[in-house]
C-alpha cells in the first residue's frame, strides 16, 4: 500500500485497527472472535534477517468504547518523538476512523486514515499522510469497503434496503462457480462476474473502462469514490493513489525530522459543498515552525474523525533487528461542539507472532508519554498490557505540550502591506497556522458627533496557504478608508489587523500634458510615463463610459540606466472602435484623465458636434475598419466608398443617414497601416470626400 506496509502481515496495523473499529457496534465478543480468526502467514525459507512485530498503541475513551460513533471530531491532535531511528520504519503519530453523518442524522462508519514519520529503506526521512476512499455505495447506501472483492464459498445476495440487486454463487475456485471482480480505476466501482475457467480483463482506453467479453457487469456505483487533493505543498515528496490494502490517496513530504525532537500532527476536517476536506498540519518543535502539507478532498459530505486514535511502530521490511523506538503523547480530539476531548488512557499490543518473529518489545509509561520499542534484546511490556492513564495535568506540564490558548499559541500577523494591487501579509511561523481569512475595505465617515465605517467591499475564503489577495484600492473615490484583515487559525483563534488608506482629491490634468507621449497601434496603447525616482507608484487604466476598467497596468516602477521614463503597454485589442473610453493615470500623487479611442488614441477636447453644415466631420481608421462621422441636413441614403490614392477601391456600401451627426463603422480588412486613403460619400447627387491615414 505504501512504504509502511509489508507482505508478511495478513492484516497490517491499519487494517487490524479499522476492522477493530468497525466491528465495535457488534459487541466486544463478536469483535474478538473475528480478530482471532485472522492468523498470520508463515515466513518462507528464503526470508533472511529479522521480522519485527508492529507495536500498536490505543488511546481509547476514558469510558471505554461506548457511544464510539457519537465522538464525532473535526480536529485530532497527536504529538510524537522518535528516540531510536532505523530504516524501514513507520512511526505512526495517529490513526483515525472516518464516520459519515447521513442526511437523516444517523452515523455510518467509513474507512480510516493515518499520519506520522517514516525512515525509508535508504535512510531518507519523510512524513506521510493517507486516507482511504469511501465505501462503495449503491443509490446512496454503503454496500462494500473500498477494497472489496467478493470471494469465498456459498451464496451471496447483495441488497440495499429492501431491494435485492443480485443473487449469485461465489467460490474461491474460479472453476467451480462465479467470481465477483471489483474494479475501481476512475472512482466508479464496478462489480462483474465472468465465465468459468476464463480470465477476466479490464482496461482503460481514452478514459473509458472496457471489460472483456466474458465478463458480465452486475452493477456499478453511481458516484465517484476517489479522494483528490488541492495544490500540494512545495516540499511534497510524492502524492499518488494506492491499492492492495484498500484504495485511497497517500502523500509523502520531505520533512527531514530529527530524533529527540517533538512533532505535533493536526488533522482537521471541514465541509465544502458535497465534499469534506481533510488537511494536515505539522509543528516541528525544534524549529518552532508549522507546515501545512496537504488538503485532501473526500468525496462525501459530513465526514468526521472517530474512534480511539491509536498509534503504532511498524517495521515494514525484514531488517537486522536493530532497536527502533518512539514516545507517543496522549492525544486530543475536538468534538463538533468545540469541546476538546482528552485521550490519555493507553494500552499496547503486538501485531505479529510466531517462530519467525523477533517478539521482544518494550512498552511502558514514562512521565507524560507512552514509550514503545521494537527490536533489540529487551522485552518489557507488562505495564501497558492493560490501560494506563496519563492525567491531563501531567500532560500540560510536559516540555512538549503546546503553549497558549487550548494547546495553540494563537495566530499572529507579522506584516501587512498593499503592494502591486494586492493585499499582502505574513504570519508568524511558530504560532498556530492560518486556516482562513477575511478582508473588508470601509470608508471612514466623520460627522460632528460620531465616526462610523461604511463598507465598500469585502471577501473571505478558507485558504491555509494564501498570503496575498488582489483588491483595487486605486479606484476608490477620494476619502479616508480602513483596510481590515482578519485571520483565523486552525484552532479557531482570531487575529485582526488594519491600516488606513487615504485617497486625496487630485485635480485631473490633461494626460497629454502629464505623460511624455503616446503611441496608438493595433491592439495596444504605448504610454511613455515619467519616472522621477525608484519605486514610483504607477497606475494606468482605460475605462469605459460607465467607469468600468477594461485595461490596466499597475506596478511600482524604478529609474533604469539613467532614464527617467518607462514605456508601458495597455491592451486595447478587445475594445470597440466606436466605443467611448477614457484614459486615466496616477503617478505617485499626480493624476490625469483624457478621452481615448481605439482609432485616435489619447486626445484632449470634445468629440466633433453637429454645426448644421452637411459633410464629413471625421474619419478614423485602422487596418480592419474605418469610423465615419457625417452630418446630414435631412434623412437620406448615401453611398460610401473607400479607395487608395492609386485608385483601387477597398470598400463600397450603402448607409442610411439620419438628420444630424451620424457615426458609422465600415469594415474593410486589408487597409495598410501608414498609407493614405480617401473616403467618398454621395448623398442626393452631392459628393463629399476626405483624405485620411490608416493608424
């Protein structure tokens, strides 16, 4: 399944734990009977070296296992320290069961998940985080685990509620009966039978699942059951689906952990539409730094952690039998009510027995921790063969206990600024990590007797890794504003900071005078901006008649190579040649606003107006079209033609003139930029013409 699983366990610590958790509802007697029947596989003669048992620590509820599925938790917390490191070893910090709260309020057990530290066969040290896919469902009802293959003797009837889906014989020997094959590649789980004495074949082509002709599809799940994930942390060592011991998603991280250093693991659950998100954070106590490794997307809503939240020490390969050991602290679960639930009632057992196993192991309570060890010659575990309680007061006084309110030092913002059109902040790495943020920009209103804040815009998001948010403060109307940022950490602590933002009333100047120059060309406007010093704040925009920004450049600019200007570009490719636009610029404390058109560029003055003289008032053109302004004294039809000075006609069309000033766009692809053309308008036998240059 992953680095932590070996072939010599019929049931690994995870599977043993999940089966133990899921059968609790059947009662302890039935549960024990099922577990005792598992057994272990004998080692082959070819095996060399030493096999070590997995040492499993359970920290169950103080009141035993009653009401297990009612212990729904949205956050679980565990802390471990590796004392003796060895290759091929998994130091599991915590396992959790997953439970699904159905729409009718009942609780249904799901699969499991776990996290911890590993030292691989090559000595590399990493962290691991895995969750198993949901159970297979038919019309919303769970019918099988994510690893089901229906095999065995006898007759099986698959039912959901009162509906019988299929009754069939099944047999371990394919020659004696039907064999049911469960295939899950794209998240849709399919159940097949196939003919006696033949081999099944399932493949994927062009994202389509294709089964061999000898296979009969019994039914398939109606929903995807595959866990996905959000953008991974940059220290990711690998993220991939797993199978073999169930199916799910596993992830590994380049956490070069140290022995004799404490590491706290926090797994948090929250809802996102029809999904549940599961995030992992790790605190390295030696470096006093938090890491957010990954957020998994579980394809089921209202899924939370339950059960005893155990740990284990597992050797996942045949080794030389050297000592490997760890300390595991009591753990906490935060119930949905917000109450923290302390789990300090631990006991240990070994998974793995027989003559091929080196069965010595150590398990004892040391101050405020549980110590477990495999390998070596010492064999002392009698103390933790029964439950041993670590009192809460003992835990909170230990050197590894997290400081601050409810196990966390609350989140702190180290810096906040407005840069390049974005709100930018940094948080303290040794405080509780960010979970979500809110921002609000308000105008400060002052009257004679009071001061109040009028919200302008605001937003929020759950995003543990976000440290900047694009917001537009440059286009605010003149006045004083309060820019507020609120962060929430993973424990729910809140931190709010704010800074003032003043927008001065600046007299609008002519942009033709303020800027060094403009060059209007097809698809863009080049602006020569005066730059007097380094980090000059520059904001250039083109806005439509309603004030909507349709093109923008915002960035601090610096003096370069002795030049006191910078040529900047605004995209105008999607603007209409007949549209009404304005060019605005802010350079430090100077501002300007002038008219702009795709054809004419930036200019001062008013558009041409009717003067009761019939004729052509303006003609603007680029390579693909021309805009003609013509004043008519009465309503009439007119013939318009555009020709080169060499005599060939680029376009001729008839237009209908209304009385007054008319503006028409004439499409005529192929006009050469920089060349001279003429436009001719014939109205009621009268001819009007003008020369123009294509820009």
